[in-house]
């Protein structure tokens, strides 16, 4: 959970400082975003239960941080960290090529070019980087961000549910 909180602390200041333009997709399309062929809606139905999350991805968890008294769960696989708070996905982060994301029929992974996502709106970040943000409504509490390097290659994929 500490990794996710750190990520959130790094993301939010950049969101406040710069104007973010999202690529708006339908709520159904958003819930059908896939991580290694597992939909967000399937992940949500696990309510963060270790057994169910592990079963979805058919992998062993490398690191498991549980704070059940506070209802926080943070699971780390190889290059994929996902956190749950009060039985809801609070955030996830993908940092290596073992994981791919499929959104609107387009599949990308770390190191892939932004053009694989189709015609998308880019955001310029304060530090000079770029990102692509997806939401199902303007101002929704959850979003998916693809961070890009100067060659428009994906360096990190982050999902955040603001509460």
C-alpha cells in the first residue's frame, strides 16, 4: 500500500498543476479494459480477496501487504502492483512487459508506441513528459494513465480510483 500511496502522491500534484484532457470512453468500455485478458470488472468482483485475485491471474504473488484492520490490501506480482481499499480497487501500476492492457480492442504493453492505442489525446506534464488518460466521464473519480517517454513509448501504466 505504501508503493501505491507514494505513486498517488507523485501523480496528484502533476494533475493539479496541469490541465488534463481525458480520452472519454463509455463506462462499459472502461470496465472491459483488460490486464492480461482479465477485465477490470472481473478484478473488481474479487473485492481484493487474495485467493480470488491470485486465481484470476494464475500467478503466485511475490509480495503481499495486508492491513486487514484498516481493510487495505496490496499485491505485487512481477511488474504489476494492485491495491484494494475497502474491497475496491484503489490503484494499480504496471512497470514491465509481462503485462499488457487492452482498451477498445487495442493491446499495448510497456515499451509499446502510443500509436497502438489509436487516435488519442496527449497531455503534457510539468516535468516534460507526456501521458494519455482514459476516463468514462469528465471528472470521474477513476482513470487510467499511460506515461510516455520522449519517443512516445509507454513507460508506465497507472490506474487510480480517487476517493
